[in-house]
C-alpha cells in the first residue's frame, strides 16, 4: 500500500458487520470527495461479530466494486497505525446521531493524542440512514424481518445463511 498512496487519500475504518446502506452512502459520498478512499475493515475487541474478518472484507469489496477509487483492506491494529501504514493522514467517519458525536469526539481526541498528524473528517448520515446500526440489523434478521430496505441483497443472503447455521 505504501508505494501506491494517493495525495489526499482518506481511510474509512469500521467493523462493517454487516455493511449496510448507511455505510455504503458514506463510502459513495467519500469516494466523490477524496481522490482515493481506503475502506479499512477491522476488528473491535468490544464487539462480537457475526461474520469473520475475511467474510466482512469480501462483502465490502463486493458491495463497493462499482467505485473505481475505493480500495478495501483488512486491519487488526489501531486505526491510527493502519492510517499511517497506508500513507494517509485522513480518517473519514460517519455520524448518525448526537450519541455518535460523543463517541466520535472521544475517539478523535484519542487518535490525535496517538498521532497528531492524522486528522478526522466527518460526514453526517442522511436522515434515511440515521437509525441504522449493525446490531439493529442482526435483530431484524434473527426475528425474520425484511432486510431489503437496509442492506444489499448479497449481504442479506449471507446474513440469513449465517444466522440459519447458528
């Protein structure tokens, strides 16, 4: 990744378990703002994921394949380390609600303390996506609800198959 870095490249990190239309909206909008957008699919020790890291990377790649300036890579370290390894200085984050603002503010301050050269840029979620969360989608899937308004068909199929096996 280091030799192919692009000036102004941003990194959009997340667990994406599963990727949903809110994530995709931020990715699509970010791909118009930055010359290159690296979607970093990571781990969060505080979260129990439905999909493995490899499965999440594959689903994000599949759902963003129409965006030529988007790259998808896994990472298992701190976001600031991943950003630095990618030769970027920008983190892209989406914000849905005021509770996100509190969390993102705390994370941004921690990231600045860890690496003052890295900046965080925020995009506000569109109102139609502001209620979406991966945990809500897992509940809907487990309880047999319609996922079509929230996630792409390929993600819904993978999610339902995974839940049926549990």
